[in-house]
């Protein structure tokens, strides 16, 4: 993956305000430091690790006092934003979304060669009818599996 995700509400994160206050930084400086750490973690192996981070290099890049960067890194560890194993806390959760399991399942099906559609380029009404029937059957199977449908053939609607 090229890049990384920033969580909603980052600008107002109370932990960053505490980091700023304790380290003697302004809130925007603490935010800049945190984004620099996320960027480093994204490019590191394993992803999410801030192992071997050089406070002096970050201070030079951001034009901050190196002592303030060291202090801020200590506060980030105290607030458990950087874990004991020098990784961004919650990195995996932050970087994966709700669609990740569905995407992985979809890619696994593709690797196994499960066809998406069974029409083989046939755009006829018969092929469309087969696709509709297959989708109906799949839907009924899902509903049966969940216990929403108890019988194979539902009773016929009453005639008035």
C-alpha cells in the first residue's frame, strides 16, 4: 500500500493536546510530529513500527528543538500512543477498513478461479434468466442458512 490513513478527529485529539502541553510544544507542532511519526511508520518494515526513529532528524525536518521532540516521544509512550515494542498503537486497526475482510474474501475467490458471472459473454435473455435464477437460489440459500426460511416451498398465496 502506498500511503496511510489518518483517523477522523485527529485535529482535536485530546491526547495530542496533552503531548503538546507536557513537551512544551504548541498543539500544531504536536500534530506535525504525530503525522511525521505516522509517515515514518507507514514506510517502515514492519509497517506501523517507529523503531530506529531519529529524534534529531525529525527535529531538523520540522525545525523543532530536539529536546522537545525527545520529550514528546516520551509523552507519546506514556499516553500509549507508541507501544512498548515501538509501534504506533492500533496501527492495523487504523489502516484497515470495514471493507478489508470482504475484499480479502473477494480476492481469494478470484485466486481460486470462481467465476463472477456464468454467462461466458452470452447476453441473451436465456443467459440473463439463468443469472437471475442463480441469484435467487443463492439468496434463498443464505436465508435458509440464517433460519429465515423454514420450508423449501412456501405456501401458495391465498386467492380472494
